[in-house]
C-alpha cells in the first residue's frame, strides 16, 4: 500500500511546519480514495501552485488556505497614489459628467492600476464610475465589481410572431405578474421555491459567509431586485442570421438582475476587509481599496464572486423558464452576459491582469452581448469587435442622465406614462426614478461605440415588469 511520508514531501519541495502536516493528511485521504502515489503528489503540487481554486475542495481546502497564508506578503505595500492618472480612452465624452471623469481619474492613480477605459453610458458610482473598466495587477477591487455582483442580462428568443403579444395581452401580462417576484427581500416560499444545480455547488461550503448565504440563495432563486431590474416581453428584430435563426421579427423575453442579497453581502464583507487592509488609502479612493490575489481574503472574494456569477445566471434561467412555461413557449436561442464582474484576461503585451467591468459589457471579438435601453426604449444585441483600447468592452446600457432623486423631483407620472403610451409599452409596476426620461438616449450611446461593437438585432419592449419602489436589492 502506498504511503506518502514527510520525507517524501520534503523531497518534493514541501517545507517543514504546519503545512507539511496538512499535506500528509490530504495525501492520506487521496490515497484512500484510490489515487496512486504519483497522482497524489501531482495533486498536492497543483494545490501549492494555485491554492485559490481548491478552497471549496473538502479534502484540500485546509491545505490550500495554509499555502495562501504561507505565500502572502508579511506586510502590505504602502497604498500611495500616483501623482497623475494613467491615460485612458473615453467613448461618448460629450455625454459624460465631470464627476464621473474625476472618479475614473482617481482609479487610474491607484498603484495597482494598469489600464482603463470609460464607456459612453458612464455616470457616478461608488469608487469606480458605472461604465468604468479597470485593469489591475494581481488584485481585485470589490467596489470596482460593484455591490450587485454579476448583475447581468438574458435575452430569450422564441420562434413565434411578436403579434401574439397583441392577440393575447392578458396571457403575457399574467405570466409576468404570477411568475416573477420583485422587490427588496423578495423570495419564493414553500412549493414555489425553485430548484437548480447551483444550489448544490460545492463552493457554498468554502467559507462561513457562503454557508450562511445558502438559504438566502434558495429563497431568492428566480427573483428580481428593485431599481432598474426588470423582466419584459418585447419584439426582437434580428438583422442577420444568428444561431439557427433567420433574419426577421421574433417574440422575445429580456431580463436584467443580479445575485440579489447573496452578491450584496459578499460585496459588503470583502469591501470592508479591503478597506481594513489599506487604512492609509486616500479618502478620495477609499471605496477602491483592493485585495491582493496572493492573499487568503483575495482568493475567498474571487471564489465568492464566481459563485455569485453562477447563482445570477441560474436566477435568470429560472425566471425565463417559468415565464415562458406559463405561456407555453420554449426558447429557440439565448444571448446573455454579466456586466458587473471581474475577469482574468491578457493584454496585447502579454501581461495577465484583472479586468473589472462595473456596468460594462464584455466585447471580445465575436462575443455576443445585450445592451438594454430603458423601460420605454429599445435595447440591442451586439457582437464585440475585440478592441484592445477599450479592454474589449462596451457600455452596459443607456446610462443614467439624472440621479434617482432628480428624476423623482422632476418627472411627472403623466409625462412618463405618455412616453410609454406613445411607444406602445405596458408597464407593470415601475417607479418614477426609472422613467425613460431619466436615461441617456440609447441610440446616441450605441452610436458613440460603433467602433467597439456591431449591432446584430434590436429589442423593443412591449410589456415591462419592474418593482414599484426605488432601491437596488
């Protein structure tokens, strides 16, 4: 019977101390599971090389954490800002306010910043402006991902005529009323709770925080938040053949939401940890405090963010499945993408970086994405051109023209409703702060990034379901 001793581990480069004891324990479990000695040693080496990916592994997580602790620097480098911001390109400058530019300038002064870009829908956010894209060196910034981790889009296309919306309006409206749940803390109860493989994901056991959020996830799976989150029926005009579909008009369902309270609580926890790591960081950029990916906290956040991404994707899947089932339809094609997330990507010069897209759509060459308008305006399916200067990104929507407070104080319900009526849109719920007049003209935003994406199709909303109250989650 194979045995892996401390001597064998030392010959394979494992150092003395707690870490070699954990490696021996893990090796014993792997041998008991049927792996041969060489396979076990290779597995242990994989943990040492990239411990973060093993944090959710029941057998190897303790060893992975000890590897991270052993490798992380004893002291954080001083968080001194650059004297001047690194240069970055801007799309649609004429429609971007000065405060958003100041926020992006500050982000480009961070010592970890490598490159950046600002999209034409940009407006003020926490730390990084919405519409900001930021590449960093081996570090992740929770607030540059955003508090709604993995906020994303999903468009389902059905091989039926959109005229069905006019022929059976009650059927489609009732499907939205009955099969969606909106609002802060919204959840499904009892038999209405959804089931999905994401709830069995092993990552839920990786940290105490994720363990505590699993029940939240089970209750909120298939629900939407407040603010600009929506589920809506509409007409989709496909300009060219896509997947197996011919160019033409189709019925479609579009949704916008994220990872609900799961993502919010992850963001809250790790943004506070990041700020604690950098207590001397200038107050102007305190919300841009970062976590090194060489640290246990950084790897925990990354694992948690990716789990929130899978949960958000499942959330949209459940919503679309239930709503479509209620009207007797099955999707023919799907376009979906995150727009609040971070990715490991490689720059043209070969450097690996962490690209944060906070309200920005991935637009690598050939990648499909969905850029929505407002409750009363069209959205567009686009194909990325892979422009390096934009960090292969595009806008995530139209972008706010006025704050929620300004919209509530200046837009009359009669004006909003007249706007919707003129465009044939039925609104179910929806606050005044989400009025179309509160957003930049979507066609201007699309035109400002014509070099970043090609338009493949146009979605026009017809029946829009949103929460009533203002807010985010």
